[in-house]
């Protein structure tokens, strides 16, 4: 028996759209910062329990401590007090949420600017496929050109295996060559500008909710929905609105909208949290 | 090699393995921690009969399985008292993030349809690039079983991909008014 050819290999029996789907899985790499953040939480758990001599290490809480502690514990792991660790372990403090946020927040800081996302021009239509251009924006010049990107997107030269790169986009070409004359690039720039605006609106609403102003937050989110009815941050907007409703005591409305959200986006990063609002 | 070095070396592998086994981004930090806590605890039992990564993947597989069960059980509890404020913020490249999220969501939806054992074989083979022999050793299966699971997974993936493509075509088809999403309908201007 020998292995069949892998789908991502040249000449394999896989259709372009199947490869395109698989390609997303190659990019499943941790964001910058996640490794250290998780190590910090991890070492807080294994450090003190492992003992092993270098006792001060685990308790000092400084950046250097985890390393000492872990080094010391590696040989005495079986004596560690970490019992039942596989269950109910939570990253301290903001935990998972921080890391989930870091996926979005940390990676891009090392990436090309928003105007030059890591996608090929044909991917232009992919971001919001079901949606018509918003009414107040002139349709981008490039709009008619792109076909569904999953169809005929030429396979990039990225290696088919082992997504070792820490940053998903590392294997893809940097910004488009001639943005000034490229209508697709102009459209991207336009969209990036709108995204910035949308992001700011979301930030304002978030700040209001943080301050306990649920009515204000809802108002801002509603205005944001009017301005960007099909915006890129529509998921975040809706999730925050559900939270605001719940905090305002409108649990029935929150439940109804959370259920609708989950039907529309069952695998969203917000799904877990939103299930808590469904009654 | 001390534990920190082991962690550094295997962290990306553990991360993407859990991700490919269906752990959501929001749960990944916890799950990665779980895996390394088990690795740390059981390291003395590791006898070097297999590759370290093979052994670690076995732990990932069990942790992912446990978390799948727990997630189902916890579906309806899990209070919402912590704000959903950890969304892409001012530093985020939201365009790239949105694109990534869409691609991943499609892939995950397909992988979610697979039983965990098929999913493991499929992702190890197609994405991690492991050989059938390595997978057989990792999952403690006969090689023939690995191949049959791969075949079943491929068939299921193929069916799902075809559905996904059909959906895309439907939405991409020129129409004066694209159908509004449930999200939009729900979110839209109700006061």
C-alpha cells in the first residue's frame, strides 16, 4: 500500500475549489504573541507545582520566572500537582478572549497595511459576496471583473504542506505592484477607508458599553448599522448589540437576536459567547 | 531539552493541530494549555518509541475530543457576563481578518461535518503532510484503516465543497437585489 497523492500536490485529483478551501487550513498558524501569552499562563500553573529546587521562580511573576520554573520542573513532572488539568483550565485574567482578540489584533501589526490585504485581486468579491455595494459608495471600477475567487484562483507557489510560517500571509506576495493605476487597488483602498470608519464606529459603541451606557451603545450600533448595513464588522456589531440588549435587561430581544446570529454564523468566533444569551 | 524548549518547538504544531481538529479560536488558548499541561505531566512516560510530535498529537486528539463533548454539554450555559468587547480593535487589519474569517469558516463548516477520527486523518494527511504510516502510528490504527478513513473523509469533504461552491454561485449570480442575510435582517433598524 502506498499513500495516495495529496490534494494540494500538483496533479492530484482535486478540483480548484477543493484546493482553495483546503488552503485556508494551511494558514492556521498562531498569531504573534500567542505563544508567549499562553506560556505565561501555563508556567503559572506548572511552575509552583513542579518544585524542583528553584523555588522562587514560579512566584515572582516576572517575565523571567516562568522559564526558570519550567526548566526546574521538567525532570520532576510526574510529581507535579497538576491533577485534573485537562479540565476546567482557563488562561488567567482575560484568557481566551485576549488570545482570540490577538488573532485579529496582533497579526496585522506585522502585516502589510489595510490597503493591501494579502489577497489576490480576484478575491475582491470574496469578502462580502452576497452583498451589493452600499448605496453611498460609487461601485468600484473593478467590481465587474472578478469571478468567484474559489474558482479560478491560480494556486500560489506556497508550499503545500507544513504551514510553518508564523504569519499566515508570509508566503504570499506583498502589496500589489502598481496601486496607482490599478482599479482593484483603488477599490481596496476605498474599502479600507470605509473599514477604518466602521471600526471607529464600533470602537465608540464599545466604549459606551464599557462605560455602562447601554442606551448610548445601542444607539451608536444602530447608527453604525444604518451607515454600514453590510459592513465587514457586522458580526461584531450584532454581537455587541446583543450584549448591550442583555445588559439593558432586554433579555428576550437579546435571546432572539442571539439565536438568529447563531443560525447565520454557527462557527463565528462569537458563537460560544452568544449561546449564553439564548434562553 | 527542557520544557520551555519543547514548548517552543511544538507550540505551532499544537496550535494548528487543535485548530484543525475543530477547536475554535476563542477556545484555543485554553486547549493549547490543556495539551501542554498533559505533556508536562506525562513527559516522564514518553519513551521515545514514537516521534515526540506523534505523541503530542495523540494528546491533542484526546483534548479536542474532550472539548467537543464538553462544548456540546455547555452549549446552553456559559453566562455572558464578560463583555464581547474583544473584537478586532483599532490595530486590526479588518479587511484581511474578514477575508481570513470567511475562508476559515467555510473550511471549518466542512470539517465539522466529519467525525473526529476522519477529520484527524484528513487534516494530518492533507494539511500536515504526514504519511499514512505516521498517521497510523499516531492514532494507533492499522494503515488500511487510515486509508479508508481518508477516503471517506475525502468523499464527504468533496460533497461539502460542492455544496459550498453551489452556494457561492448562487450568491454571486447577478441579481438586482442580493438576498439579505439573517444577520442583517435581524440587526436592521428596529428600535
